[in-house]
């Protein structure tokens, strides 16, 4: 299978880790709240606090939190799909592979910085694991010449 080619293995692994993170994030974000009275009180207060945001909409702080949690799931699924889909669309073009890996590495570093700044361990651990894998994906791209045994093609 093309996604498991030697020059693509790190990007493939990173993409599957991103998909796994999306699933773990969704389960974590929508798990039942602890029975701790302080947590239950906070959740109740978030459900009651409403803010008019225009267009006749007045979501609660809880609604905004849930929508952002779902947006994070969608973003992680998209990152994983891009990591698998773009190189598969141009399997013989190392530029597509490298650019996809670079874009995912940069997005991952931005997420890592966010989780460090806000001290959120579960996603921080995922991004900390993904960073070296994506870096290897960027560095491991095989040039066209070494795959074809000849000179570099016109693709650069």
C-alpha cells in the first residue's frame, strides 16, 4: 500500500496518531463530569451564563465550550486526513509529502505551544509525541532521483 512506503511511514504514523487523538479528545471532552460538587456547580453556572453574540443567538458558556471541543475534534480529524490524503493524491511527488509534513509540523508546534501555555497535559502529551515523528517525516522524504535510480526529475 502506498501510504506505508518507506519514505512515507513517519507521516502515516503521525496521521494515525492525530486520528487517535481526535477520538481520545472526543471521548474525554464529552465524558461524564465528576461528581465533585465544585465541578457540578461550575457546569451549572456555565449553562446559566448566556452572552448575546449577534444574529439573535445567545449561547451559554457551556454551549461555547462544547462547540470549541467539537471544533478541536474536527481540526484533528482534518489534520490526520490531510496527512494521509495529500501524499496519496500525488504518490510520486516528494514535494507534496514534504510540504504536507511541514504544514502538519507547524500546526502541531502551535498546538504544543498552546497546551504548554495553558498547562493542559493530555493534548500536550499527544503533541509532544507527534513533534519528533513529524520532524522525521519532514527529514525522511526520499528525493525523486534516489527512488528512480537516475538523475533528479524536473519536479522540485
